[in-house]
C-alpha cells in the first residue's frame, strides 16, 4: 500500500467512498503499528472515477500527490461488461431501485443486433437522476431522494464499440467501450426503449480504464481490508 496509484477490483455493495475510507484507515493503522502518526499528505486518498454500489470492477485509487491527477483519469476511455434485463424498468436504472414489469415480448436476435448498431458512435444521453452530477450545486441523487423534480440536461457521449456477448431472454449481455461521461445505466434503458420492451442494467463490471486493467487489480481482501 505504498504506491501512489492502486488498482482495486471493487466488490458489489461497496461505494467508491467505502473503498477510499477503508484504504485510508488501513494506512492509518500501518503507521499506528509502527508507533508513528501519518501526515495529512500520507492520509490523502481519492479515486479517479466512481463506480455505482451495485457495480464491480476497476477502481483507480490515488494517494498523496497522485490525487492531483484525478482529472486526467476521468477523461480516459473505459470498457464495461453489462447485463441488461429486458421487459422491466427500475426507478434507478439498476437493481437497487423499484423494479416493475413492462413487457413480455421477446425481441429476436436480429432485433437486438440492429438495435445495438444504432448506439455506436456519438450519441445523445440524458444522465440518470440518481447520479452524482451536480444540479445547482447539489448532487442529483440527493435531490431525487428528497422527492424533488430533477431535470437532467442531455449530453453527447461516444460509444466506440458495442459488442453482443450473449443473449438469453430476458438477459442481454454486452461489452461497451465508451468515452468519458457515458452512463451504462442510461445506455441499458435506451436500448430497452429502442426495442420497445424497456430495460435496466442488472449487472455492471468495469474491466478497463484506458490501458489499466482489472486483471492487474487487487481485491480489498488482498489488502486485508473488509467492510
């Protein structure tokens, strides 16, 4: 835990802040065991791009002066593997929300392939209201939880590639190579809307951030840390 950049394979059920807090407490414990007190710089820990609690995969943790580079990492391309649940919607776009049945129509494989092709290249997205984007200085998800109306502005995002991994109704599994600012939850919902059956993202795993791979990441257990 002495490197300025740590690659972590975030487990499901953890927030990105949970990981940051646990690593910070681990650093504090290391110094305590040596009879030393860490400096503020030594306790400086951050992440370079959040992952939703339900998601797993690559989370880049920055320590000390490396925290100043967070903005550089946020702009990098990312690769995700996602499972999309067709025929249902979720209030949050993921399994943590209230799920409702919408349609029992089974799209054909050719429909799936044709629909995925429509989402390649530069597309317009409206980020989910349950996100960390700030609206008038406050996180959108906090406003949504208060029951306030949240209107998210649309944005242009880039989908470099969108690959079909497997399709066994109602689950559609994809691999997406995307540019900065792309929301996979929104992509899942938009794919469901295009198919006319609705959908939400039931599983999500980030495997790459530019050339940084989850294959090289440590688990929290590797670091001797538990929730």
